[in-house]
């Protein structure tokens, strides 16, 4: 069977569309065909209107034919997690309480994608309110295993070649973990780099937009369109466009030095994963050094829980009032804890965060280009009743540090085993540059 | 007796010093003489080292003589509330728990004053931790009356002509209220306009730096040196220097229209003050219209209390731990309430604030140049055991709107009765322009 355009990288597809060697309609048709084929097993989509997607594709082709300047993603289909508002599709936030909810405005990231010419292919499955109760999605590598969550559909759709790019969100470990479980390249940029306006807010402190793709090139291509200031998100700042593609393609001036951080949770990592990381360390030789997590950071998991509980209880209060009995027991008990949190405890942990960020800044300034650590306890766990443990993402989410997972290894069960690289805050393009170096080093 | 330089406005004194008609040493000597004369009755100063002040004055005179460029406040003495850090004087925050505390760094505003050439004359009395328990200061117009608080010493020192300028802070009503009680011109700019780095933090949401002077000219002169970005205060933003003096001296293009807002607390205003405001309204004729406070704002007093209690409990926790038994009962019981506040209630009120700010923005855009409202329930109350009620300041503090009080009237007891004007957020110079118009209109 000949290659389907659905297998192309976004970068290659965008080039062919720009050159006239491929139309967006052909690409979207190929994606839809792939979806028809694998969706019954994978269940990645919450909403998909084929005609509406094809209409956008034809409009992109028309723009190209007209000769007017087009965006970097002209004609490229993107999947959107169903907690991210779309003006032309429902956004149900993974809860029956928002069944049929139809936002009037696009989220800032969706508006940016449309401005770049992208086709908003459809809405991908999220767990309930992007927390832990799973949706219908299965792991494309083995349908008896979880795809991870909460960005389950986006992670699975990209891995299953239904769409080259997708957006998700991370408040604990909802991008890096499903990305790793599904064998994607997934990227959670620095907190505040991508505006969250129009996205279901769980926690201003912790929420991040995340990206799914099948290569670093494609993560860079997508990231370049999404960063920037938006006055609906008070954590964004005016900044110049970051040329992710060119910066991440630069050769590091000297070979990177990487810090391997086990964290206090290493003991819980699966035996086969421990072995695989051990081999990776060996392969990297003197380019990697084990670094002990400083004591001030070891309480950070408790802080993240306090913040997540308190902020989710406040942000999701309308759902609590509208029908808490229709929320899952898991979400309800989180909110019960959050409703009891004292303001003084909440504020106390919030103000301990900056000092830990500073300690990591020093670590990077002194010696290291990136931190290498597992994205999860191992490969995607068996069973669909849970989405796996976010414990290896929580610290970097709390600190707002950029993180990327790369599908460089396999577990004993043949499922993808990711490698997480974490960078210094606001040095996101450099993190992708280091990720490229690592990928080449491992392939060599 | 001939005029003492201590009676001069800061603007006039700065001109004479620049021209060589007055030296800073003469000015500071005159202020010290005035202090020796009235301080026994007023008790405005927490710390004052005459020799250190004169040394700064001589340095300012030396700078002028050397011909090097000097700042706009070269040689002008300024009083500093004793919750604002000074590297060369103690900063005791009004509590025995900080007795003898000597900061290593100047607060950002003190550094700005020094850069402008000012003489940091001394530290002025604050209530305990800038909350409600009074210090030793008395009202210069009548020592049996409170000067108001918490910026008691700064308000009294300026009114008593001990110093032409002083700095204070406001979290509920701690600048506008004592300014009005002492017959000062006092100004609390928009939240975030003046950095609070190095100032005892009670509440990031509510804390503001405030200014005391004896004219609008002098408020403008001082404000111009203090605004700007400081990376120690996350609520400041990079912005161009605001030319307060020239902007506030412009003629309004058309005569201002002012909204008179009674607020839900008008009933509690003293009878003689009600009468005086009635006469003022009559004098302003069709330039003023009574406007009903919109219902969404009427709960704001409760919100301010929730935020102040929760944030003060968290920020002052080190004092609580170090010796809560040495705090006043009043402060301790505030902190006890704050320690019980739920994070969800705290967050809920925080997020209701922006919509009210927006409603006021609309009010200004539609029709009004400023809001006129009392700064307090009347003139300074008799007695030194309390500092008066901040109820007429609380709303504008919560909303971060700029406010100024002008000593335009007198109460039945002969004490000064202020008029508060409140402006649109970030239109501070325009508020001073309207204040000048009002002052001229009343004098006419």
C-alpha cells in the first residue's frame, strides 16, 4: 500500500500544500479515512463533522490558489482537546453537566491556529473536566491499555496517525504522561507562554497548554504559532515571536550536559523502565550526571496537591452548584478537600514556589542544559479504569518549567517508553534543541 | 516672625535650592527647628537623627555646587512611614517584635527618592503593623483628636509643617483617612503604579503606597519620582515616566463632570459633614450629579475584609509564630479570623473584583471625570485610642482606583474636613488635573 498523506509530518504536509503537490482536502480526506479505519478501536474523538472539516480544507486550498499570503499551518488539520473552546463545535469539558455546550468564541489558541491557516479537525476526548476519570479512549498500541490522561484523545489521535498535530492541557501530568503512553512527541511549554483564554480553567497556577506531534520539527512548527500575550490570560507577557523551528535546529555550541534526576519517587518506577533508563544513561556516558533533588523541592508534590485542590474547588464551583451528584466520586472528593483548604495554607505553599524555581535556574546556569527524568512510572498501565500516575510530571508543572517527552524506548511489553527532558523556564526553544541532540545521540 | 523655609512647598523649596537662593541645609535646619518646637505635642516621628539628616542635606548642597545634574527633589526632606525599609535607619513596623530591626536594603521608593536627590529626614510613626492599633501620634490641629492611621506620623508631620512631603501606605484607608483628618493633600495612586518592594507586606491585593503634601503641585512633583516597574513587585508594569506635573496642570478641554457617590454607608456620615458636602454640591451646580452605586459593588466591603484577613494572616504569620502574645488583641483577632478563612471563599471574592472595576471604567468612559465622595465619616474623631473608620476608602482600595483627598472644608469643630476624588484606574494624572479644577472652583 502506498504512503497515505495522513502519515506525513505536519511540516512535510505544509510544504507539499504550499508547493501544490498536495491539497489540504486530500490531506484531510486521508485523515478522515484513517479515522474511519481506527476510531472504532481507539475512540479518540468527542466531536467530528467530516463536512465541516472538509469545508475548512477547501477554504485553505482556495487561499493558496488565490495567491494571498497564507500561514505556516495552512491546510494542516489539528485535533483540539474538548476543554478548549471552539466557536463552531461543541465543547463539553468531559462532563455530562456541559452536554451540548456551545461556546460563542474560540479559545485564544484556536484563534491562533485559524490565523495560521490550520483546519480545526474536531474535538478530542478529555477525561472528566481534565481530571482523573477516564473517557472512552484506548491506547492505539494496545486497546486494553490506557492512553493516559487527561488529554487522552489528542495523544491517541496523533499516535494513531489520525491527525498530525493536536492540543491538550496539563495541570498535573496531562500532556507529558499521555504523550509518553501513546508514543508521541509531547511538549508543555513554560507557564504563561501560551495563553489559556477560553480553556476550562482548573488552576491558574498550574494550567498549561500542551502540544502533541510525531516529531520535534512538528512540535516546533506548532509552538511557533501559539505563544504570545493575550489580555484574557494574566500570566502571559508581551514578547517577541519565538522562532522555535530555527532555534531548535541550531547546533549546540558544545555538547549538552544533562542532569539525571530520579526524584523521591524513583522507587516506584517499573523494573523494566528502570533498566531501560539505566541503559540510556550508559549510552550518554559523560554527557549525563545524576543530580540529587534539593530538599526544598521534595515537598513540592504536597504543595501541588494543595494548590490543585483549592483552585479546582473554586474554579469548578459552578459545576458543584449545578449538580455535584453528576460528577464522578473522584472529582467530587477532590473538590470536597479543596473546599476545606484554608486560605493561609494555600497562600503559604504558593509563596514557596519561586525559591525552588530559582534553585533550578541556578542548576541550569551553573552546568546543565536540561534535566532528564521519566515521564511516568513506566509504559501505559493495563486497564481503562484509570489514566496512570502523574507523579513524574507534577514537580515541573508546579514550577512552570518547560518539558518534552520523546518516544525513544520500549518497555518489556512492547509499548512505548518515553524520556522526559525538562528545561529552564523561558528557554523553551533551547529545550527542543537539546531534545534533538538527545534523539540523534540515541539513534547513533 | 518671618516665614520659615519649613513652610515652603516642596516645589518652591526645590526651585530656590536649584537657584541657589536656599540651601538644603537651611531647609532641613528649619524643619528640624519646627520639629523641636511641635514634636512634643504631635509625636509624629519614630526615628530621627538630626546629624544624619543634615549630612544628607550637605551632600545635596554639594551636588548642586559641583554643577552635576541633580534630581527634581534635590535637597528636599521627606518623611518615611516606618513600615518602609531604609538601609540607614531602623524600620520597626510599629511592633515591639521588630524593635531595633535594621533592614539591609532601601525599599524601592526610598531608593527612588535618593536617586531624585531627596533627604530621607526620618521615619514616621505607624500604627501596629499598619493595622488599627494606634501609635503615639496626635492630630496637629487638636492633640485630643486622632491623626487617623495607619500613616499617622506622615500625615501629622506634613500638616504640622515639619516636612513638606511624606510617604505612607494604604490597605484599607490608611492614607486618605489620616490625610483628611490632618488637613493634608494626600494621594493614593492606582494599584501597581508605585512598587511596594521593601515595604511590610500586609496584602498584595490591597497594599498601595500613598503620598502626603500640602498642595497638588507637591503631590505631582513627588508622584513623578515614584512610579515605575520593579521586579520585586509583581503588580508593577514597565511604563513610561508619567509627567504628573505637566499633565495635571493642563486645562481640562471642557469643564469636568463629577459623579457624587454616597455609597451604602452615607447614613453614618456626621451631620455637619453631610451639611458641608451638601453645600459643596450646590456650589458645583451642574458639574456634579449624584450617582447610585451599582448593586454589584455594594458587597465589596465584605470582599475587602475577607481578602485583608486572609492575606494579612499569611503575610504576618512570622510575627504570629514569633510572639503572637505581643501583638495587640485587635491584630491578633484579625489574624485568627484570617487563619480560618477558606481558600475557596478567598478566591471567590478575588475573582469578583475585575467586573466591578470594569463597571467603574464604563462610568468614566460614558460621562464622568471623577467620583466625589467623603474620605471619612467626618473630621478626626476625638480620642487617641482608635484611628477612625476607613469605610469611605475601602471600596477604592479594593478596586485599586486612584484617590486623592483635598482639605477644602472645615467641620463644626473647626477641624479640617476633606473631599475625596476618585479616578479611573491608570488615569492618575487626570485625577490630579480634576482635583486642581475642583480646588479652583471651590476657591472662586
